[in-house]
């Protein structure tokens, strides 16, 4: 699989990575054996980038990655984690002493002396404008606790603020055929700055897989049940902020655009990979089969101009009015 560079840090990631929120919590139950089999399938399919967070299963996702990589010392995988969501979300909590504590915990969980890439995990908006916050992150690099740092954002405005910081290596943002606003300013600004873009929620929480109907029932411990209206965290993280009924209907139309032999999920992932400025897209997976199918999208040929235009038309007609103004 092709790899792309996070320009400022000179690190590389496979164009299709693996998001590991599912292996920690909030997507129903995934046992340890199943989680390890997903990591194995992804790695064997050419994935060299795992994205996790200290809050996914309260560290379980990080620990699972560590267990897997200990068993496969032959692999080179760039591991990115995130920090900040285990405390009250106020700017005052984003200070150097806390960063050191959070980083110590992640390094223990991951079994490493230095984390490849640490991202602020969708902090309060004011954090992106704080000189002290980015000075503290620079200190973590100087102390060799982390090799590089980035940010995970909810809005395009937050991304643009972060991109002005000289040492930000990456911006992680929701980008998919149901969330196109980052194409307008964020991706061009990232390309100009030499900052990597990590595209998350690429399948709109599974909507773009085409597997769900209006009658689908998700488990009680799945965020697609308990966060549909932003009850637990930002609503945009669940179905990309799209009303479920609208999303299911639009997803059926999207699925019809998939080239012969492609799944709708592969269409969505290939669409993201094709956007100029994207470094890596990080779909999650709950089974080895999903992990392998997602990785295959990184090896598929480019979409035609006709298909790209049809995807854009669907977004403009069915989705844009629900999401563009909010994120």
C-alpha cells in the first residue's frame, strides 16, 4: 500500500490506516482475541498506521496495540494516540504538568519510551489559541517523550487555527462524502503548511457502508444509540452529525454509485484517499474481514470524474444543509 508523509515530522503512514476506537469501547463489545485479530489483518494488508486514544476503553485500546506489536517485532507501524478527554473539558486543564502525566500513562500503556505522534483530543476551542499549550507540547518533544504532535478537531475553524502553529505535524478531522467542508479551506491550508491530514469517521459511523436501514437497532453501549443528539460528546462524531433517517436514505443512493466489484465502504474510502492533502484515512473495524476490505480501498484505482461529480451532487442535495454550518 502507498504511504504518504506528514511533511513537518517526516513520518510516514499508509494511505489507509486503522482507527481503534472500536477496539476500546463505545461500539458494542469486542473481546481481546477479536481485537488482536483485527490488528493482525490490518497489518497483513499493508496498514502501517494505527490511531488510538487514552480514553478508548480507558486505555484498553492502547494496551491492545502494545500487546499486538510485542508479538510482531518485525512490523514497523506508526502509532498515534490522543490525550485530553479523560478530564473535565476546560482550558485550565491543558497544562504541561497534565500533559506529562497523560503522556506517562500512554507510554506505559503502549510500552514505549517515546510516542510516535500525540494529538490533543478535540479540546475546548480556546486551547487552539493558547501559546502556553503549544509551548508545552514543544517541551514534550524536547524531553523526547513524543516524536511529534498534532491536533484532533471538531470544526474547520479549529483546524485552521491549529495550522498556524509552526510545529503542528498533523490535523485529524472528520472528512467523508457526507462531510465535505474541509475540502474548501482546511486541506489547501494543510498542503501549503506541510501538515498531514488524518481523515476520521470516514464511513459516517457506518452509514456509508450501506449496511443499515431505518429499522437497525444498535447496542445500548454503542454511541450510535446513546449519542445521536450529542448527549455524551460532540454530535458530529456520530453519523457525522447527519440525522439518521436522512443518512440511511442518502447512503442507499451513495451505494448505487459504487463501481462494479467495489463495496460502498471502499467507494467512500477511495474518495477520501483521492482528495489532495489527505495523508491517511482511519476507518475502524470490528472484524478481520472489515479490516482487510478497508485496506483494499487503498489499492483501488482512482475514481472517475463522473463518479466524483455524482458524489458531490448527492452531498449538495441531501446532506450539506444539515452539517456545513455547524462544523
